[in-house]
């Protein structure tokens, strides 16, 4: 007999900003113009509520990882549906550009399952802290930092996208990374 989970549906709302940020950048700038990241997050919450009995995590980091997995599946389904719709109507949408990276975490979509559980938990907690720190950046800094380091966009493409010079974008990225480093040092203390 399994013990009931201590997380109730309303508890998932604490992760709304975290998931919203991941959804926005998982969709990318082009697809997010067609799908609202908030709608994607609500879909994740619905799925989480209907399958919360499968939740085995007992910490916020574990719940965040579980919700992020649901988000990744939801985003993959949304991309597949959009791709099929584009094929059905016979148009080539610009966000289907194969050069644009999909949602990923520098080579890993989730913490490596081969690692010992204690290391997995530490990495999940670090990822949660990083996401909170990124969400604390001003909007334009957050956008350029994520486009550069999450989507691997070149400076020229970011500058064109945000309507600024490459030098301005480089400065925003540098200041954003410095601010992230400071925020992460402050939370580690």
C-alpha cells in the first residue's frame, strides 16, 4: 500500500513562475507567438493533478523535476501537433527551422538517472535555484541571457530579435551573468 502524497493540487501553483519561464523558452520566440506559455503551464498543472498519485518525490526539487518532465512531454506534443498542422496546410513555418535548438539543458533533458540519488537531488536543487535566479533578472536581461545560453543564438541574431546593437546585447548578457553569479552566491551562503 502506497502512502498518500503530501503535495496537493494547489501546492503545484508555487512552481508556476518556474514552469512559465521554462515553457516560454522551451517554445522559443516563434512558437510562443502561437501558443501562450501560460496555457502550456495550465495544461501541465492539469496533467500533474490527474497523475499526482504517481508522484514519488518528497522535496520541492523532486516535484520541480517531475513537473518539468510533464512540461517537456507537453511541449513535445505541442511541437508535434504544430508540425503536423503545418504539413497539413502545406506551409513551412519559420519556427520549424532545424537550426533552432529545442528545449534542452546543455545536453541533458533531466538530471542523469545514472547518478546516485543524492547527486541527482543536489543537481535538481541547483537547477531550481538557477531558474529562480534567472526569473529574478530584469525582462530584457533574462531574454538575452536565455537566448544566448539556452537557445545558443549568436549575438547578431539576438540583437536583431530585441532591436539593439550587438555591443548592447553583449553588455546585457555580461551584466545579466554577473547578476546571476551574485544571486547564486547569495543563496549558497
